[in-house]
C-alpha cells in the first residue's frame, strides 16, 4: 500500500473537521465519517485518534444509556476546536 504524505493527511483531517463543523454538536460513528469523506474506515480511525491527541476531536465510547460500545466509536468536534 502506498504511503500517504503528511500534507495529504493534513488535508484529509481538515475535511473531517469541516464535516464536524457542519454538523456540530452531533456525534457520529467512524463509519459515517469515512462514508462522508470517501475514505477507508481504519484509515479514518487512525486519523481521528491522532486528532484526539491534538484535542481537535472527542471520542464517545458510551451510548446515551451509559453502556460502553463494544466495537464502535462515536466522535464529535471538541469545544476547543469549534
């Protein structure tokens, strides 16, 4: 698999942030984000984890009833980034 340059990763992260900004304060699953920006789910998940380290996005791992998701994650833009 070809390597993706840092510049291209940064652009994709900008697309993700733009998507989050357009739906703020909704929380969306990784699969929905990947579908929206037409990218692979695992690639998007890696980008989101990096963005979480930079405090740009927030990971939600529990549903509204407080049950921890087994295999899914929801994300939203952090208040700091907004």
